[in-house]
């Protein structure tokens, strides 16, 4: 197991050697991810493992844990979401090979030269795992939004909203 993450690797060589990498990658180093976060403090703990499964499929097992600062869309306040990604990526050379991947294995298209950037894979997996609408589970709507009892209840409407249509029909 290697602690330092190389800038790029030959994916097919890594699969043949059954290489693995583990360590920490600063969130600030992931520019695409930092662009959607409320802050770029902290680091992502990762473990990457290249290999072949029982069907002979080349894969990259990705496990990442990262505390990410997001903006709650309910309160517009920043909060930290502890995110865990655990996925198996099937390495393919072209899109036709995607159909041959076993269930539970996501495709990862590798360039013709076999070069792969492990840091980009980690960043991609974190981006895919982000919630579409981040909401702090500990937050609640403010009372002025929920009508926290200070407003009087609105009177019930007794007239039929379709009464106008009934009048038009009579004409």
C-alpha cells in the first residue's frame, strides 16, 4: 500500500500489480469540489484498490471519507456534512464494454494510453455523492416561515371557487 498519491498512473499496470493507495487529500486541492462548498477546510481520507474480480473485470475500489462544508438550503447557514463514498468502478476502454460490467459496478472510461488521475477520481466520486439540495438535518424552519403561532388562523373559505364557472354555464 502506498501513502503518496501519484498525479497519474497507468490503470492497467495498477490492476496487474493489484496496487492500492491510502492517505489524505486536502479538500482545498480539489478545485471543482471547492467551488460548490461553503468552505474548503479539512481533508478527504481515501483508500484506492486496483484489481480484478472473479469475472476478470478490472476494477478500482474507491473508499473516501470527508467532512464537507455545505450551505443549508433551508437556513442558508453553513454546516458540515460527513460524507462517505464506497464504490467499485469497472475500468473500461470504450463504451461498448459497459454492458459487460457486473451489477453494482459503475463504469470508468480510461483513456487510450491507460493514464488515470487518482485525485480526479476521488474528486469525481465526492462530487457525485453530494446531495442535490443540501439540508442540515439539525436545522428547522424559522417561525416566520412556518407561521409559528403568532399569526391568526385564516378563515375557512366557504364559497365554491367554481361558482363563477357555474354562472358562465348558465348563459
